[in-house]
């Protein structure tokens, strides 16, 4: 009897603790861009940037918050099926939030150095492994164009082998196998209003505004 009462009391305390954690959890918010919507023109149009950031990314943020709320409620009720059911929404919308947050910092206006790979350890690694930036771009483009449906093309860094790798992920799956240095959004919403079905034209333009300084910083932090 005492043991049962104790078990109930422990379960209640545990649920209350989870509930407190849930209520204290910070909501995710849409990050501000470090440049204006028109700052990447002509490589990426202001219209695409505004819709991509304020509509698409914002939807991932809102849906991630809703999915985490669903998960918190399921956990508080020891609802295992509910917990499992919330996972795919968290993966999709959480990936969308993480990937886009990285993507915006991945880009820089041309007049602020966008597209310019300056001397440093990243440039040295690209030259050593790929023979230069142009060769790297060709290889990334080929893999990006081969993505079936929606996804992302990445230049990733593997700290264990100290090497760069080109990787693609499906849908909004984030890059987990490597430290992402540069991610290219290959969803139609990234280019269709500007280039329609011409993905190659989108890729040619997006390289003009890649923020290589940020990419190198990520590589340094990974070591
Ligand atoms: Fe996107």
C-alpha cells in the first residue's frame, strides 16, 4: 500500500517536473536576416528572399513549436504512441528551421565579399581535395542536380578525417554526418520564381553569394 502510494507520488512529481520543463521551454523564433531582402540581387531576387524567409522558414518555425508542444503533452501523459507520432513533424520542421537558419548565414551580398573564397585553411583544403573552387562547384552542382524531389546539397567537413565531403540530404533532413560548411537549398521555392525549372541557373547564381568566410569559421570551430 505504502509502496503504491509512493509510486503514485513519484509519478505525479515526475509528470509535474516534465510539465514545468515543457512550460519553461523556449519557443523557436524566426531569425532576422543579416542583410536586406534585396541585398543578394541579382543572384537571388528580393521576392524569393522575402517569401523564402518570411513565409517558408516561418512556417517551419511555427510547425516546429506546435510539434514540440504535442510532444511535451504526450510525454507528460506517458503517451508513447503520441510521442512516436510527433517525431516526423519534429524532424521535418526542425530540419527546416535548422537548415534555413544556416542557409541565410551561408549567403552574403557580393559587395560584402559574397562568392569570394579568400586564402585560408578552407581554400587550401578545397584546392588539395578538389583541385580548386571551380572543380568543387562542378561536383556539388552535379550532386545537387541529381537530387530527386526536394533536398539539400552540402559541403560538409568531417573532423575525424579532417576532410571535406559533398553530401546530399532528402527533404529537410539536416546534415548530421558532417559539420555543414555550405548548404544549398534545392527546394523549388528557392529558385522557381526566378529561374522556373532551370536548376542549373539557380546554382550558377547561388555560388556568387556564398559566404565563404562563414564556411571557414565553421570549419575552424569544428577542429
Ligand atoms: Fe528553403
